[in-house]
């Protein structure tokens, strides 16, 4: 039997007189069956790489993400880190700038104590052996493509004030609501 779903209701589909058109004649005349459905709104976040022609400060990065409806992204898993690398690889970076993007990690509060500004605990990182190495002048972090012997997706401590030791891009997390309907 074929059924037609309309919202949370299932209706038996009756087709007659449709021979030679690829449809099936259905003989059953069962009553309409009502299903129990649960509609759930899920908060989801999409990663977006916003790229500029010059290196940006952490304050500019925060404003840029805010104007896009989000915040600077926390990268709390290898899966997210790999997604950032995919986005970086698709970007068209100016060859005079480092191919990387600022993330929401900082040690501004206490040197070498890296924290997500969102308050999320740091349970994942991808610092190479040589990083972080910037001391008090590099209190923000970013993710870069391969350079200087480091592989794609390595983390680098950078200046929050922009300038030479910064990035022309920011990784933003843009929240949205997704509606999911599950019927039984």
C-alpha cells in the first residue's frame, strides 16, 4: 500500500484508472491512520569563513561575526578543525598574507592559559610542538594551512592587534534553528 504524508497525518493513496502511466491501482480502502508526531527545534551552527584583503584585529573579527549573526568560532574537535581546513583550502588568499583564520581562543587573562572566550572548556587543540610561542604579544589564535613545516590545520598564536602577525580571515559560527519532525 502507498501512503501520502501531509504534515503529521498519513493518508492511504488511492489511484484508479491509471494503467499505462506507471501508476499502481490500489484496492485497499483502510481508514485514515493518524500518527503521533513530535516537532523539535534544534539549534545548529554553521561554520563560515569570512575573508578580507588585510589582516584583522580580534575586535574587528568579533564585529564581523556579529554583523553576520554569529560569533567567532570555538573549534572543539578534530572534525571541526578539518572542516575549517576545507574552508581555508577553498578560499582565495592574497599571497602576501598568511592563509589562516582567527578562532575564538585566547590567553589574554593569563599567559599560556588558553581559553575559549565562550566559556567552553578547551578539550581539543592542534598546536604543533613549536606553538604557542608568541608570549605576551600573541594572545589570540588561528588555524592555518600548511606552512613552515606544519601540516594543514595547525594552530598558531597570533597578535590580537592585527598587523603582520595576524590573519585576513575569521572563522564564524552562525547559529540557526532547524525544525525536525519525527512521526511514529
